[in-house]
C-alpha cells in the first residue's frame, strides 16, 4: 500500500466524518460486481479495507445482490462464494427480489436499524492494529461498494453518500461530489449563524444596556488626503540669474535706476567675480614694488 494512496483515502474519509458524522465501525454494502473484481485481482477485502480505513469495517450484502449474482450463471460462481462470506442484511424487498442496483440505491442514504445477520463468517476478525467494532445498537449507514459506473453516477446525486470501488487491486474511496460539497458548505455556514433564541437574548441585553434610545451612528472614517511628493527626492528648481547692465559714463545711481525699469530687477547688483592671483605672481609684484621704492629713495647723482 503506497503512502500517497493511503493519505488520499484517509483525507476523503475524514471529510465525511467531519461534515456528515460518519463513525466507526464502517458498514460496507457490496454487490456482485465488486466481489467479482476482488476475485479477479486476488484482493481480500476483509483484510485490506481495515488497513485503508484505519478502523473497524463490516462487510454486508443483500439477498437481492446474491440472487442476481447466482442468476448470471457459473461465470460468477466465485463472486457468489465471496458474497456469501459477508453479512447478509435483509432488505425490505426480500420476498420479491429486484435488481442489485435498485436494491443498493434504496439502502443507501438513510439510517437503518441493526439486524442479526447470518453468514458463514458472522463475526469480523479483529486485527491488532484496528480497534474492535462497537456492539451498540446505533443505526447503520451503508457505504456502497460497486464497480457499476451507472449506479455510481446516480449515487453521486445523493448528498453525503461516499462511494467505494476497486481501482485494479487497490480500494479507492471516491472524493466528495459537487452536490455533497455544496451541502457541506451550507452546513458549515449555518453553524456560524446566530440561533433564534440567542438573537432574542442579545436584543434584550442591548435594550437593558442602551435603553430605547437608538444607538449612535458610527462616524465615517476620514479620508486621507493625497500626500505630495517627498521633498528630499524632488530636484530643486534652478533660480534665474539676473544681470546688471551698466551704461558707460553713467553714475551708479543712474545705472541702478536704469535696472529698476519694468524689464530689469529692482535693487539687484551684479555679483563681483573674484580673481585669484597665483602666489608666485604676488611674490614677483612685491619684489617689483620694493625695487621701485628703493629707486625713489636714492638721490639722483648731480651732473
């Protein structure tokens, strides 16, 4: 048994246990088709199914399934012998037998009273890894096990009905159908709803706490204004440079007045550009100045 296959099997079983209250021991209702498939693939359902369910399992069949398998001739002789090892649950139409598909469909989807069924092996053998089946008088809910595709298609329309069949030698527990998933979703939503009497208690408590005055209206949350750009990430705008035009031969006041015209800037002076003189040039100028001073200090020779 592969681990991945066992995990998928357990996942689907736990889904039905959670949403539809399926409990152990699990009652499997088998027909002649699944018995024939088990015989062909050499699968012992009594040994394999408890390992997949990880719990106690009881295998059942009905008189209608036995009659139909016997009527199909010697080809299904082995399948009939396999069915006879299962517990026989007396269906309501035991006097006039019907087809196995109709019988299984009528037995599925309802809780039935337990019966003392007789078979060649009336007790399910206990496994050391599987807990013993319960002996209570709880109602029986059948899990149909069939290889009939048409019957499985009809049973998928019944909400909360699990399906079991053989995929080769491996038992396969079919995933929940869409109808079953919708019903399970509605059940989970109803569990979260407030019950009528609980709602009445809440309304009474509100009246005692707040009185008949209406509850204050909740103020709407203030909408945040759209923030401007980050000033640190915005490029600074460049200032326009103003040029002071000078009129040759004009005084300073006239130049300022000329620039106070509508086309110029008021009170803006031209920035003086500083000229940096190299150090060696300064030294040469200082030496030249000292020589001139010395020449002026010495008197001229009288001719």
